[in-house]
C-alpha cells in the first residue's frame, strides 16, 4: 500500500503470516492507505478504518491495484456495511469511486451491489430515489460507451457486460427518456419481427420489463403473445418473468393467475412471482398477499415432493421485505400454515428480513441520504 500509482508500479507485495491475533508490519509509502489480502487469496473480510476509505477511493479511481483487489475491496465493504461494521455513507463513497471503472468483471460486482441496495431501499421511497439517481450516474455513461447494439469486435466480457448493464435498467433507468425511447423502439421492432436482431437474448427480459412497467394492457397482451409464439424456452421464460413488471393490480392478478394456469410449465411458473416481488414495493406486497390467499393452489401446482420448487415460490413471495413488522408477519403466517418440507427456507427468509430491517434502519439513521443528495457526478455523467 501507499500513495496511489499504476498497477505496474506496485512491485512485489509484502507478505506476512500472523501467528497471533495481533501483529505489526512496516510498509513503504505515505501510510494513507494499504490494501490487505492482496490478490484476494485468503477467504476473509478486511475492515479498514473509516479514515482510510477516502484514500482507498482515490486508489480505486487511479487503478492503483488490480481488478481482483478492486472486486475484493468492494465485496468486503458491502458485507461489512450490511453487518453494521461500516458507515453506510462511507460505503456509498466507495461505490462512487468506481465510476471510471473499465474492467468488465469489476463492473459485474458493482452492478450486483447496486441492485442489492436498490432492493433494500424499496423500504424507503426517499432513499431509493436518491440512490437510484446516483446509480444512473454510474451506469448510463458506461452503457453509452458500449452501446445497445452488439459489435463484431466485442470480446465475450464486453457483450456480457452490455447485457448486465441493460438488465439493470428496469431498476435504475425507467425515468430516463433516452433509455425508455430505445427500449420502446427495440420492443416494437421485435414484436413486428421476432426474427430480427432488435432484442439480443441477453437483455430481452429487461426491455420487456421497461416497456410493460411504463405501459398497460396492450403491452401485457403483447408479452403473452410472445410467450405463446417464441420457439425457445429461454425466450418464453424471459417474457414470462417480465409479466412481473405489471404496473397495476388488475394486471398483477392476471400475471399471477396466468403463472398458475396450465399454460405455464411447473418448473417455470415461479418466475412471475419472483419478477413481481422485485419490481417495486407495490409488487412486493401484492405478491405476498396473493401467496397467502392462494397457498393451496401454489401447493397443488408444485405437486408432491417438489420442495425445491416451493422454496423458489416462498422466496418470490416474501424474500425482499426489510422491516421487523414484516419479519413478524411472515413468521406468524407460516406458524399458522406450517410447511415442514420448507422450514429451512422459511427460517432463512425470516432471518434475512430481520437483517435487512437492521441494515435499512442503519441507512436511514446515517448520513447516507445527505451524501446521496450532495453527490456530484464527474463531468459527462448525469443522474437524471
């Protein structure tokens, strides 16, 4: 560690194996930051002093250590923030340091963390709106660089990243006029000719979700038609999962009822509820209510011996809540309607809701909202 510099200037890392719980070592540099677990060879989390986060952010921006270490640093601080060991505002500062990131594998980890926070913050409208604006400022310039259209010269990871960026747009991009216009153009072209290259497979579902969430019954019917007529099962699953983005209660009922119908294979029907549960706070609550009212129908659809299918249904019904009241509500429901074959999943979901509730409370009590509102993208970046 030390002052930020190019990866090539790192030289040989210093290694030390600590035989006791405490150890000291002398390192070169100015002491502003140090990257521990260099190369990410040891399965552990590294907790840095809060005072070192800002210098580490500068080092991230300068690419002062390799991609594997940029991934490891992000993963560690995400876990520590969720565990209450890192101030949420400091974690947000770290996330923002990746806005000049150029490595596709680092971007995959960054998108995973951005989407995880988006889902958590569905429990706070103000926090989520502010966070989503920052996420757009990170994501959209990279998408503009790659473009929506695959290129012959694309490396595998470039094409993969394009799909991942566009797949994040239903969470972050629905308020961006250019995003919505491009999604609509491609959707209309694909509906007119499903053999065209308007919608590459890696982001079909994302475009479906964007268009349906901003649309209504006409778009819903178009997705049902695509489900019926597209030849490949993966294409059908993309249309099916996208029904979860239905923007009204009437269409949400239709989507969940369709999933339970004979038109949908048993091994695929839960994709609708999972998609709906993650689409919005309204969708999350609607999916849970529908599950409680139709538990026997879900049990019948899964059939005897299909505990893993019911695990997926349960995850799609209650997995994303983030309040102690919801944890208690979910626990009370399953105590009144016991499901012995799914006890482990149910217990995990209740525990996860409690953990998320604590994390959301920490976010709300911290300076995170102020940090988000004060965030200023670098030149060429825009939030809204």
